[in-house]
C-alpha cells in the first residue's frame, strides 16, 4: 500500500492536504482531508539565583523571577527559580534576590539578563554579587523618610508600552543593588529609581549604647498625632488581661506578640487591655503575614479604632527590639509626624544596561525649587500629593501618595525636567497637572485655589480610551462635566462612589426636553442625526463641612450640532476666575479686581460678541453688575465687596459662532480674614 499527501502550506507551521491510500494495483482505496501542525521549537531555561553571600537563596513562596518574551506580549512568567519550558525566541529575565543580614533587614539585588536568546536548553545564573549599589537621597538629612521605588522595564516588540517590574523599598532599612549580567545589553531594557523624600512619618529608636532604629508603622485604626517621647519599654506577652496583670505597664511602651491568625478584633481587644493597664503606647511585633494591619502613610484611621496609639513592628529590627525588651529594662524614643514639612521628588534612569553604581545624592541647590501653595477652605485639613516623570515610554513614581497639611505654602524640590503631578483628598477630588521644572528658575504652582467651576481642558481618559469631556459620539451627546475645576483650570470629577455631590443634567433639543439625568457630572443622551440647536443644563450641589465654598455650581450651554460633529468635542464655553485669594481662599473687602478667562472646549481661539459678569453677596438672592475690562488674553473683573461674607459670581458669554454659556458659582470665595 502507498500513502501520499497532496496540498499546500497554511498558516505558519500549519500544513493542509489530502491523505490518499492506494493499493498495490494503483486503485485508490481512501481519501482523508487532514491538517498537520508543526509544533514550535521548545527548550528548557533553568534560572539559578545566587545571593550576595554566594549561596543559593531559598526559593520560598514569593515570586522572584520574571521572564518576558521580547517579541510577543501574550507571554509572561512570574515565579520562583527553576526550569521553564519556552518556545525558541528572545527573552528578558529579571530577578529580585534577597540576602539576609543579621539583625537588619535583608538587602535586595535586582539582576537582569536584558536579552537572552533561547535556541537550545540553557542555564542562566543571576548573581547578586554582580550588583552595584543603587540609592537616591537628598542632601537634607531630615528628609530620610518617604518612599523609594525601583523598576525594571522591558519593551516588547508588539506592545506599545513597556512591561514593568516594580519594587517598593523602605529607604531607611533596605539596601538595594542592581546590575545586568556582565557583557549583556539591550535597547529593550531600562532601569529606574524614584524617591519621594520627606521626614519619616514615624521613628522609633532603642535607648542605650546599642542604639538602633526599629522598622515600625501605625497599626491600622490607631490614633496618631504629632508626638515625641522617650518611654520605658516592657514586654506584655500576648497582651491578655492576665499577662498584663503581671507587669507594671503604667506610662510605658507595652510590647506584645500574637500569633499570625489573630483577628483584627482580637488585636483591638489587646490594645484596649493595654490602655486599661495604664500603658501609654502599645507595640505589636507583627507576624510575617500581618502586613494588612499596617496603615499607609497619612491614611485616615479605619473604624473600629484602636484604644491607644499602637505601633506595628516588622522585620529583623523589630525582632531585635523584642528580644531586648524581653531581656529586661530598656527604653525607646519615638517621634510621630502626621504631616510632612519637606518634599523632594527625585527620579533617575539608565537604559540598555547597568554597569556602574547608580548612587544619587543631589544637592538641594541643584534641584528645581518649586514654590507651592496648597489652598484649602478650612484650617488643618489634609490632602495627598504624588508625582511621576516620563521615562522609557512609561513613568517613574515613588509609589504611595503622602499627606500634606493644608492650607500651607512651602518650597518643594524636584529633579529638573517634565513632571505629572496630582493632589487629592478623600475618595476622589483629584487634581492633575503637567509641568516642566528647571533649576534656578522661579517655578511656582498653586493647588485648589478659588474659584471652583466648570472647565474642559484637553481630553480625559476613561475605560474606553481617551476622549473629549463632552462630545457627540455614536448617535448620542455624551458628557463628563468636571464642575469643580480650580482657578488654574484643572478639572476635577469626584469618584462616583463618593456620594457627596447631588445634582442633575438636562438636554434640550430645539427647545424640547430630551431627558434629565439625576446625576451631577455624567450623562448620555441619544439624539437624531438632523442638525439642531441644543441646550445643556447642569447643576451640582455640595453640602459638606470640608467644602464651604462653591457650594452650588450651575451652567447652561447652547450650541448647534449635527452628524458632521461625530467624535468631536462640543463647543462648550466656560468662564474661569483667578482672584488673588489667601491660602484659605479669602479675598479682601472693598474694591477688588481679578482676572477672568473665557475658554472653549477643543478650541483655544475664542472670539466673543458679548460678555457680562454679575456679583452677589447674599448667595444669589440679588445681583449687581461688575465691571469687565479687556486685558490682553483675558479680562479684568472689578467688584466692591462688603467687609465680610461670601461673593457669588454669575457670568454670561456668547462667541462669534453663536455658542453661549450662563455660569453661576454660589460662594465663589470668602471675603475678609
């Protein structure tokens, strides 16, 4: 019998055809259609790790090896050392290698082979001893706290953005090293460092000749305030009432240990028992799996709250301290700072390979000094700041945001260059900005400055991609209305689950109501294709103790639209006011002038046919005209304010294309003070 296959090649590695069976006399007995697929070449890659002591670290349960296919973004390995079977190709291999240190936190070595060709079975050893020291610290010895992020980046050919491996370290306790395998490099590789340096939120030092710092955080739910004290420390076992009855806890730091399966409720019961026994400060030596008990810097305490300030110690330094306290009398000094007074944002990166130490200690005088004002409507409030700088097609950021007490004005320091900045509070109300800061220049930035009102700069990013704030798309008028933008024109939209704001959005077509949505900032209205005149009416109200200004913001926009405007920004006008208010957003009494800007979404060239501004000092009960004078690229508004109270502002504008806006802000700013 003779077997033959006829046919042609299909997709890569796939062949199709007909299998024909012939008998000895040439008679065809069967025909079978078939597809044959040739499997890709597969090889074993074995990754071995060596720590800085020259030994193989235990694999443990935490992933320490990452592998990226440099040509295909659909492959990613994240796991422990060992053997992985891979298709032939080019790969980036990264490892994080911990090296234990007696009585100290381990060192972290970030070792990479940036481009490894797998064309046969291979064994690749990543050796932490190749690592060179990496660190970023300002020359200000007080700013030794904050965050420190180390990133390795891999560009994959078929992906627009790099893949990133991120590690967050404590700059006070954890040393870091990094290297690429000697003799290797790749244009697809980059290494970044980001440091947000402030005073430490919390410091704990042991007393005596063997003084050392202990790694601690606040227990989630523990009350924290600005404090500084030196206390005797005593060991309280598990913190049960029976164990505490055997010690003198009065006025002391009481250290306890609990099993890893202890519930949050049980921990809170132990802190209550310590307070009942007379303890002034509690400390829990945290089990390895208790990281969820740690409160992030500046995070508001969760309910239920601990009965007294409670430290959560972790790692080798906490164990050393625990052993000292168990051994007998010792003291501890601690400092609590709920607010940061200094801020350094420092980023550095290298590409292709790491062959030398990446240790950076910039001088303050060589950084970009930025005079920053944080405006707020009340005293002793808190907001959270963060920043990132573009790098290698992605960005570098030091991780968690940190708190700043507002209102305040201070000088902050940045690595010169381009920055993406943000400031937020509570669950939403996030403000964003992009700036370029230079050393030796008068860099300034003001956040949350009155007057808050609608603004539509640029575009916004949603889960469906980048888009205008308000546009016509797929047979609908679809709007996201940032009604609380600040005086700089930064948009601000609260998170939907915040629940603080109420309001509505209505759309009229040729004078007839299309629909009203009972939401203050987002809506979508289906509309016909034919050209029409539209009127969009929006109102938002915010009644909150922490928001005494811009309590009601409303606007009515009119414009023409048809299917020719598909996927285009709606021509919505806005009026933006920038009065010279103080840090509490208060303006002086008497004659007062301030700038006003008229802007239009999607078009910076606005020409007006009419513009008026009115002011009210009785929350919109009565209005009086203000003077409006052209002043270059803006207008100057003049008012005469009473001695105290609040000023509300109403503006009306029409441009040469017939677009109009009537915009009202109640309690736009406070008067006096």
